[in-house]
C-alpha cells in the first residue's frame, strides 16, 4: 500500500496497480498469487507491507500451497492462479453481464477462510438462485418486494433488513462502513436515520458505493448478514469457519400470514450443491448429506430435504417444479 500521488507520479494504474503486480508476478512466480499492490490518499508518509490473507488478498488453495513448498506446478500456472483471484478484488458495479461459475463462488467463500466446506457449497446454490446465475453486479431495487438487495447473495440493505449493520470491507482497503452508507454514498450525510430514509426512498445503482460489488467484500458481508457483526468478527479473529445453519435470511421467513414457505431450499438445485462440494472439497455425497440432515433439523426445509436430495426442485410454496 503506497500513497496515491506516488502511484500517479510513477504512471501506475491506481486500480490495483496491475502493471506493478504483473512485473513482480512474472519475476517471482512462487509468490504470484499473493501480490496485491494498492494505493490511497491516506498513506502520506508510510507504506504497509502485509503477510496476512485479509490485507494481502491471499487465497490459499492446495495448488498454491504446493507452489509455496516448491513441489507445485509451473511458473505459468502460478501467474494464472494469481490472475484468477484478481476477479474477486474488482468492482462489478457497472458490469451487469459478468457471471461467475459454481467453482468460482465456492473458491471465493471457502478460500476466504470464513466459510466451511458444506456452507460454502450450499451458498453456491443459493447464489445461483439469488443473483440470477452468480452475477456479482446483481441488484434488486424492487421496493414492492421489500428489496434493495445487492450482489451474489442479494444482501438487503433496506431499513428493517440489514442496512443498519456496520460492514467490514477488505478491498481496496480495510474499512468499516454502515450499510445505509454503502447503499447511498453520493453525499456527505452520516446520520443513520436520514440515510435510512434515503435508502428506502431514493437509493439506486447510481447511489451505491462501488465496494459493494467487490466479490471478496461480499463474502465478508455475507458473514455479517448470516450471524451478525459481533459473532462474525469473533469467528474471523479466531480463524473459525462458519459451517452451521445460518440461512434464515435466504428464505426462512413468511412474507404474509398463510404463506407456506419451505425456506432456504426453494429454487435451489441439490445437484449444484453436491457437484461443487465434491469437485472442490474432495468430500463425499454421504458426508454432505449427513451435514444437511443435521443442520436442517427443525427448520422449514426439513420435511422437503429428502425429496430435495433425491432431485426435486421446489418453489416457495413447496411444490415440485
């Protein structure tokens, strides 16, 4: 992390300093996946050099671990791995077309160190439903359905949902920001009450902070929505993965009296969850199914779970589609 005027003087690209990143990666391929230069105006008389995954942006996979021990693959694969994680660090605010793959979402969640293997796999299926096919730039601003929901996991920032949370962001620099301010960033207002009103009535894609649409930030924000700020911070600090039932915000509620909502499983494909779990984690279908049975006990989806595992896809009312 260097001061922004220095990057300008050197003619470097401030959005990730990619030219500097690339030169170092090519010269030192074994550290290629972990290089992430950045700049901002607050670094006037000092620089940061970090070896931690949150600042440095390291995504530790078996392939990278092998490279670090000198038993891995070729230099070209190192550079490819480094390039592959760059897509998680950029903003997709103005990109409505880019869609990731199931494997991308799993690696984003699991390699962040925040999410457990099974929870990561299930959120892959949830993200497919929520964002229309793993689109980091997705935004649903339909107030009629009670939404101002953003990103891969459609985290709702309206009052009464999650806008009042203070979210921990990683990229491009670490900062804690009020959800309302992320949804409405175009003025200097910092008052939660007035910001809540603006988000409810005026927020649109053009008012959002571009950091909302950085996938790695979305992975951390997901934890805040799932288990709350304090619990999430405690887990991250202790390096404990989240891998229990934390899916209430993604379907376990009723929109009105009389609704028969089956919960998180609605419109989620078991085959997506199973395949990404086995291919990335090396686990078995049996292990995944045991976890599902355990965590879905006494939830709205419990009575549908067996048929879901056997291939049925349900709508919100519990009807097979």
